[in-house]
């Protein structure tokens, strides 16, 4: 599992960031660590894991919550020499996406969560108008529209399961259903005709364009 860990304001030394990784022990599923300083306030790291990366990521998240301005870009688990390079490159992509408005509040940015958006971020001159066209009224400004947009995004990522989306959004499932219906009205196009494009546009808007 590749990681890039950095202090966004440069106020945490790389030696301390390296220690964060080293301290992740077997209780987080980590068998071995490799850490290298990139500069005085950022490090590259690789974790050899026994299973799911979730315990290790959760452990890192808890630790950096106590440290101001520290953030982590996370690749996806890979195997072999090619995987060693691939997961590192994914972590670097996650770091680059961390600079966009939609990711600036997130302490841990997983490539898994932003992979689709990276395709559009490479060509923002095309992505922004395309997103506006796909989302229609749902791309508009204001907190109410933002709430509907986020609810529909989570709903789609939850397999269109209102109960599962409600857990993630900390609201009642009926609230999810109401918001989804309102979001689809603003969308102006039946979801079944454009589901993939809508999901991609929502993901891009969430990651790259940020909240109003």
C-alpha cells in the first residue's frame, strides 16, 4: 500500500511523519514498512499488509487527527514490483487532487475514492462545462442544491440503497428518498438514461470543484 504523507504548512518535520508509519504495528495488519523522506515536511511510504488496508488507514487517520495540517494520499493495495510503483503513483495522484477545493477539507484522500474524477481533472477546460451540462440545475450554487447533490452522489455510490446512504449521511432513509427525488427533478433527465455520466459528474464536482 503506497502512501504520501505531508504537512500542508510545513510545520511538521518528516522525521515525525516517518514515525507515524513506523508505529503502525501488527494490530493494524502491517507486516513491514518502508519510509523515505521526500523533503523536510513530507514522506513516501509503503506498507506490506496481511489483509484489508482499512485498519492501517484508520490507524493513520486517528494519529493525524491529533496533528495539525498533516494529510495523507493513499494508493490502492498492489502486488509485485509493478504494484510497488503503481500504488505509489496512485498516492501521488491523490496528493495532487488534495489541492482541489473539493478535497481540501479531507485529511486522508484515497485514490479509490477519486479515481473517476482524475480522468476529468486532467482536462478541466472540457470537464467543467461537461459536468454543468450533465447535472443541469443540480450544478447550481447554494447550500440546498449542494445538499441534494451530495445526497444523490452518496445514494448512487451506495448502490441506490436509501438505507445504506442514510447511514453515511447521518439522516433518516426517508430524508434520503425525499432529497433524491428533489435532486432528480433538478437533474431534468431520467436517471436510468444517464446513470453512469451523472455518477461521474457528481464525483468530479465533489472532488475537484468543491462546495459552495
